[in-house]
C-alpha cells in the first residue's frame, strides 16, 4: 500500500495520536528526499521494530549556506513515495517551508561545542539549522525512535547530544552507512558527479579502509594514519581533501599525536570542483 502523504502538522499529529491510542510504537526517519538505499534501510530497520514508520521529506533551507546547493538539491517526491511504498513506510510527511517556518519564526537550537569542528568549520551555521529542524520535526512527530545514518556522523552525534541535553523522550539510533558495491557511501549528492568523478570517488572509501587496515595492523601515529588516507586521494589530482580527522567517536575531539586504542572514527570531506563528499569509518 502506498504511504499516506501528509502536508500539514495538525493532520500528522492526529494520525500519530490515533496510533498511540491503539498502543502502537512510532518510528521516524527524517530525510531531505532524493531517497536511496541508505534511507530505505532505515525504514526497514524501523519496520523490523514493529513500529509505524513516518518518513519526513523536507529540504530544510536553514541548513544550507548562501553559496550551497539549496536551489539545486534534488526534489523527487513522486519517486520517493514509490520507493517508500516498496519498503512499507506508513506516512510521508512533506510539509511546505511555510508550515515549518511560518512568518515570525525566530528560534534556533545552537550547539556550542561539537558543531564547531569537522564539517562545522566549513559550513558555518549548518548544524544549527539541522538541529533546529530536527527538534521541530521530533516535536511534531513525537516518535519513540528516530533513525539516522552514520554517514552523517557528526550530525548523528549532535542530534544524540541534543536529545540528551534537552531531555527528549525518545531513542536516537545511528545506523550503519549503506555503500555502493565499490564502497562509495550512498548519498543524495552522488548524482552531482560525472561518470569519471563517480569512478574516482571510490578512492575515498579505499583511503579510509587503508587507514583502518593500518590501525588494525598496530599503527597508532595519527600522522601515518592520515597519510594512508591522503595517499589514496592523491591518486586523483582533481580531488582535494577539505578535512580528514581521527576523532573520539563520542566527543568528536581530535586525536593528537598517538591515537587511542579504541572508540575512534576517521571522518573526511573531499571536494571535486563543487561536489563535496563526506564519509567516515569507525576503527
Ligand atoms: O540528513 C539529512 O537528510 C538532514 O540533515 C536532516 C536530518 C533530514 C535534517 O534536515
């Protein structure tokens, strides 16, 4: 059965209230649409919990910088609904911007620490926009469980932190990154790449895997582990590393000198012209 598409907050809330009255569990997968197997895997995980599943599709203007790809971000609602039908989502919540940010809207969620490094350094304000919309969506949907892909590792950890700091009564779950056969992490932005760039993009996962293999082989020098990644990227001269860091997987504090023996994640962002790809691997 095709999921119901709901456009307004009141209708979404009354649907959830009906489910709650019947004692059902509610799971939520927030997205910006242009769905791929990574998103669909979150829906399947939610269904495996026996929950009703709501997927939001909202390209959130607040999380895009003035020179970023808000205008060209793919909007593919019809296709998305077809895909969600196959995996069995119950509801697609696809509000207009004015529903989420009506005239007079002026409140934000600001993270004061973990949002400053990694992607946050290059996308000022991005995570405040993410946290603001996610908190709003969570307040609208009031799920028991919300699922996020670990591909956006910093985003996931920030949302988890927000839920702790603000006492949100739900489980935030980070779920494994879904990859193409050649290792590229699935992303709605992968479609921006030319065929040649798509081929070269596999160097990102190869580089991360080389670093992890070195770590598994006993290497603990941060410099050498980062070099294992950059050696891979340097095989494509058109690709530049925006950042590559090895951080504590909970606090996202960078490792210095020698890295720790556990709880590490390598997080990277790579640029090809104006295409920006992020990825990470837990060690
Ligand atoms: O990861 C995304 O698609 C977005 O950042 C999210 C969590 C849906 C908030 O707009």
